[in-house]
């Protein structure tokens, strides 16, 4: 009886894992393959010129011929994305803690944060090049400015969403403000912080490309501009696809980190979408 129960438990666990894998990996992959197939068939059926919309097979062939060049551009963009994203984490989470610690500070700082987001980044990028020089720093700053605001808002929202009864319970045990932050507020805010991280990492890709459009001699954004100028449309589309894949992969990295180190947070986030 015990062996049968153990066997049944293992089979149930295996079936649950297969269902989860099918929902999270197989089904999205099939959808993407179907969309690519429709794209390929539509281009050939309607005889769309390459300079208007190249077929996926043409994009693959043209990009494969210069794979080394594309790899270097991809790594350059990834470098800018990661630096800007990490800087946004270092600044945003402590800033959210400061904002939630004092209503006066929040009232004074929030308008400044909104102003930084109201300024179009495409308009700001040329000015940053003048102020900071024609190097990678303006691109990192643009990436940071795009990514940090949603992370600040998400982190501050999470820190402020702790039930008041829980705070009062902690204070009844005479815990310090530091202990309240580390043991109550931050753990409670983890799901919201990771929600902000997921948004910030995808926006970091956007910010890096905006910076590369204005000032760069390498990167996928620079490759799109230069390829379009020489009517190498398949290469430009290939760079666009790589940017999309980069955003998806980095997003999934954040998801995996959350599931490994904060599984309870991942379950809570998953239930919120049910």
C-alpha cells in the first residue's frame, strides 16, 4: 500500500510538472512557430518585396552571413542594458525606502520623479551627449532614466502595502525601524519589487536602443539605423528580432531568480493573474 501510494504521488507530481511545462514553454513556443509560419507564407503568397517586409527565412540567411558582426552588436547592447538596469536597482530600491519613510520627503521628491519621466528620452539623449560626451555613459543614463521610475513606484507601493496591524504587532515587540524594514516591510514588498524589476528590465532594452539611435558606433540600435540607411532591411529586421528576444530572455531571468530565491513571491504573483 505504501509503495503504491508513493508511486501514485510520483506520477501525480510528474503529470503536474508536464502540465506546467506545456503551459509555460511548449504552448508559447508553438504559438511563436505558428506566427512565424504565417509570416513566411504571407510574404511568399502575396509576393511582398524584400525591402518592404522580408520573410523570416531571408532574415535568417542574411543575418547568418554576418553572424560575428551581429554578435558583437548584441553584446554591446546587452552591456548597456545590464549596467543601466543594475544602476536603477541600486538607486531605486533605497530611494523607495526613503520615500516611504517620510511623507514630507515623498511630497518633495515625487514631482521631481514625475518630471524626469515627462521629458521625452529621445529629446534628452542629444543633450546628454553634449554634456557627457560621445561615449557609452549617455546611453547608460538614458537606460537608467527609463528603467528606474517603475521600479521606484513598485517598490514604494510594496513597502506601503504592509497591513497596519502587522506593523503595530512588530512595534509592540519594540523592534527598531531597521528591523521593521528588513523583517516586515521588505519581505512583504518582494512581490511588488519583482513586478517592478520585470517592467524595468524590458524598458532597459528600450532605453538602450534609444541611446544607440542618437549616439553609438555599435549596438543593435546602431545596426538598425545603419542597415536601414543602406537598405539592408533583412538585417534591420534581424536586429529588431534580437532586441525582442533579449527582452524576453532577460524578463525570464528575473522570473527564474524570483522562483528560486523567493518561491512564495512567485506563487503570489502567479495567483494574482488567475
